[in-house]
C-alpha cells in the first residue's frame, strides 16, 4: 500500500505544479506586457533609429554606421566624454568618502543624532530644479554667498559659473549637496557590522584605524561596491546641473554627455545621432560595471562566503 501511495502522491504534486503554471503566467502578465511595450520595444526602436538619419518631422533614412562614425570624429562629442569622465573622477571619490565619514559620525553616540540624520537627508527630497537654482545664486560672481564669504577674508572669488577653469569644479561642489542618500545607505550598513569582532579586536589592542580597515570596511565591502557602481552610473548620466545652471558653457566646459545627447535629440532634431549616443553610453556603462565587478571580486567580502547555506 505504501509503495502505491508514493506514485499517486507524485502524480498529484505534478498535476498541481502543471495546473499552477497558467496561473503563474496570468499573474505576471501585467509586468510582462508593461516591460515589452514600455521598455523592450522602445529599446529595440532606439537601436534601429541609431542607424538612421531621423529629424522627427520626416521619415527615418537608413545610414548604417554613419552616426557612430560622425560622433567619434566630432570634437564636441569627445569633449563631452572628457568632461563627464573628469566630473566623475572629481565627485565620486569625494562623495563616497565624505558620506561614509559622516555616516560613521552619525552612527556614534552623538547628541541629537536622529535630528542630524534628518537634516543631512533633507536635500535629497528637494527638487533637483530648485537645488540647481539655489546653487546658481550661491555661485553668483557678484552677490553669491561663497564669494561674499571669501571677501570677508580678503580673497576675491572667481567667476565660478562664467569661467571655464572653475565651472566644472563649481558643479562638482554642488554635487556634495546630495550625499544624504549615501549616508543613509552607509548607516544601514554600519548597523550590520558584527560588534563582537570590534570587541575582540579592542581587547587584542587594535586601535580605531586598525579596526576600520580590518573589520568595518571589509564588512561593508558589498555596500561600498554597490555605492561605487551606482555613483558611476549616476555620474555618467549627469544632466540637470549642466542644463539648468550653465547650459553646457562656458566654452562647452560643462557639456556633459547626457546634456549633449539631449541637445542632439530635442534642439538639433538629430534623433538618430542621439540614439547612437545613448547606445554608446550603454556600452560604456556596461563595460565599466563589468570591470569594476571583476576587479573588486577578490576584495568584496560576503558574510556567508565559505560557510554553510542557511
């Protein structure tokens, strides 16, 4: 009897699984339909358009790789790449170090730490347009706050937004306004660092710096990797500050890649060229993400590495 019951039970389980398959596809169908209509088809459409000359008001004309060849021989395109990479090099390390240091301070026993965390995060919920307008006044050459403060110590402030030597640095300083998001993520990571390891290291005579580099940072390495990747992706897509504050000037010194892409699409009406730029950016992000994952693999520590499965 027992031998007959087992095949019967297996048949019932198999029927239940097969019967649940249509129901499964029915439940996920809204997401699948939305993904196909709103993501996959536009993605494939942009790939096709990147091989055409399309001025929006006329029919697209197939030109093959002409858009890509034109871009890589165009000075302003290459400059937009340089500006964007330089901006990322200026902002990403400072952003990550400053947000991590602030998170470590707020993670301690500071008085009113809850209020301080809220204050640091508040700029993240402010509209990016409002923040750009605010910083354009702060960097104003004549009556801006920064130059007013510099004048108090006898220093004549530069024309931050009107001088190509300072414009990109000004936008890099502005980017520090939004470190609150990183602070919140680092605070969450600091809460998961094993405290017993800190206590054991402290008993063994390890100082604060030693514990930082041997316990805290290795324990937070997945979060650091996540922050690095998201900062790279976000930095390469920088648009708002260059569009609203400087419009790419002066002398294209703040012509970010995404801003030049926007200008090609909606100001110059070169949609094929803009789509080609979008796919080039996609490839750049994909390659950089792959390289970061490859290089960081030996340095990222996961708590269950080498351990038993839960």
